[in-house]
C-alpha cells in the first residue's frame, strides 16, 4: 500500500509527488521535471525509485525522466500520442495500473495538451487523483493544444469523481488562482473562506495541496460554468449572455489568460 505522499519542490512552483510504499523502500514519483531533487530526496530518505508516472509531454513534467531511467530503471507509465522517450508502459482511457496495491484508473483528459492523462484511485477512504496540469487548486491548465469543449469534458470527468478524492496537481498556483476566482465569483462565501485558509498555509510556507474534488466544486470557477453567479459575471464582462457552459468556460479561460 501507499504509506504516505510528499511534495518534492522543483523549479519555482512545481511539485513532484513522491509516493512511498508501506512494505518496502520503493518510491514512485509523478512528473519528474528535474532529476536532481528526486535523487536528493531518495538519498535523504533511503528510498529506491521503482515507478514513474507521467501525465503529459511538457518539459517541466518529463525533464528528469531520462536521467532517472538510466540510473534506476523504473517502470515508467505515460501517454502514447506524443511519443515521450523513456515510457515503458503506454496507457489509455480505461486502462488501470496497480501501484503498491492500489488500483489507479487511467482517464484521458485532453485540453492543456492533447496527450494528457490522469491517474485516479477511487478506493473508498483513500481516493486520490494525480491530474498534472488539467485541474489545479481553484483553477485549470491553459489550453495549449485542446479546445474549450475538450477541456470542459475533461474537467467533467474529474469533477464527477468521489468528492472526497484528494487532488494532487503539479503546481503551487493556488493563491494566484484564488485571486482570479474572487474576480469571477466574488460573492461565493466558500471561496472567501478558502482564500484565508490557503493564505495562512502559504505564510507558513506549507503547500496548499492536495485539494479535494468537493472543495474544487465549491470554489473553482472553471468547475462552476453552470453556476448562475459565474454565468452572470461572464455576461457582465462580455456584454453577452453566454450560450451554455462551454462558452462560459471559454470566456473564463481567456479572461484568466490575461488576468
Ligand atoms: Zn503542462
């Protein structure tokens, strides 16, 4: 089983999630954009890299892969379409993997990139999601390759998971995302309460992650494209009544891109 999950900070605001096995010294990491902090973490904790999980092809998610692979020869899971060098097991929608006794279902979640996948464990009481740059705490990834309709569908897959699912995304963007959320959904009381909690964590230099699906449904404007207040704020801003959640999402995303 997975004993614990820790963030290994990388670059300026990435987290490489480190999953410790309970009955061995084995370690799995998610999206190692840089090898050096992973190696230092393994040495400090006496661990051996056995598995790597990749969500998509961006360099800040795969940059350390070759070095880790040649040094430790882990099993490397990842998506197929972009031909990432070093993946040993290509995964697709509907596949599942067993990691330290937990079953993770593979979800294809295009939008940020076309190859993006997420790893979802829905075991009761231990539900967890590794979703890369698709769903962020209080935000979502930019649309580098996909369309708004694709991203709305991908986010719908994630937001329909068990509300207790812990959400492990890859960046500490939460405070900036909450600032935007407050502009788009300012009268949301759950959101205002969340802002003061997350600001407290950052003042103590703690990660704001993991989040939960329940918290994201209550406070993430990109999951609230059918909420009447979010719709009204988009209508206010654009001067036009949006026609459905995909239009609301597209308007939110382009607003956030310039925010
Ligand atoms: Zn990315």
